[in-house]
C-alpha cells in the first residue's frame, strides 16, 4: 500500500466517481426501458408484444461489451455522429440491463391477482388507469429485490468501460498497477471499493423495499414480526378453568 502515492490514490478516487456516474446514468436509462418494455410485453396488441419481446431477446442475448464497441465504432458510420466513450457505454449498459429489468416488470405485473384487475374494471378505470392506480402500486414492492440485484450487476458491469479508455475504477487500477509494478495491493483496494459501493446500493434498496411494503401495510422487520407472533402465542394460551376461582374462595373461607 505504501507504494501507492497520493497522486495515484487521487487517480483511483476519480475512478470511483466515474463509476458512480456510469452506474447512476445507466440505471436511470435501464429503469425507463424496463417500465416501457415490461408493460408492453403484456399488451393486448400482438404487434406490440412481438416488438417488446424482440427487443428483450436481442439485448439480453448480446454481449454488453460488443454492444459498446458497436455503438462507439459502427453507429457513427450510419448516422454520421459519434458519442463520447462514456455516453456510448451508458447507452449500451442501459439498453442491455433494461432488457433484464423489463422481464422483472413483466413478471411482477403478471403476479398481481386477477381480482385486482377486475376491481379496477368495476370502478370504470381504463387500461392505463388500472396499470397506474391498481397494478403498479401492488407490484412495485416485489420489483425492488430483483432490481437491487440488477443494480449491483450493473455496478460490476461498468468495469467493461475500461477497455474503451473511460477512467473508471478498473481503468485507474490498471494505470496504478503500471506505475507501481505491483498487482496485489492495487487490486485488493479495487475489490474493497467495489464491495463498499455494492454494499451501499444493497442497503439502500433494502430500505426502499421496506418503505414500499410499509406503504401497503406489509411488515418486513423481523423483530416486529417476532413480537407479533409472540402476542399471538400469548393470546392463544388456554384460559384458567372457571371452577378455580370458587375453589380458591372456599379454601380462603375455611382458613378463617
């Protein structure tokens, strides 16, 4: 660790900031794609379902790294403009992980009981109103755990951008390793950096899940659940026999 000078530490910390930006921007694009394509997978129109399914299959079945190269090198040939490497990476990661997120949205929407949809129809809600007022509020808490997993995977997937010269953590680690000539301390620090970032994301998503379920009246705190079970066990205890009270009173009279 002593071989890593303050200047090299600054390089690694700048890489952390770039990684955070990549994660935030790619995650924002992924969420937009997921909530656009996911409901389209359950649309009444066969054409809409086919287009949404084709998108999911294409982007879920291609390499994110190759897609970055395609966006950065091939796309300019057809359109005459070129994205900077960072935004090409954001576009590729967002579209790729958005396809996975779309399947999460589709699955959780399909898991909402049909009776809830029938209640929305009975209230006179249209398809968009049923989705916004009935289905999504109930499906949202169930989306958060798989979304949390995808977010951590996206964080780790940002390391792919280092091959395009984007100065993220992995790119900074390669520069520091070349400067010091020692791999062990550098990549140990990088592992810890990724772990800290992933742990923060996991805790944040868990807090978001707890609040979302609390909004629906669903308790998720294990300590609270234990207290509720203890109360139920206490209330289920057999009552004291009715004959015990007269017997006690008779015994007391006999003592006098």
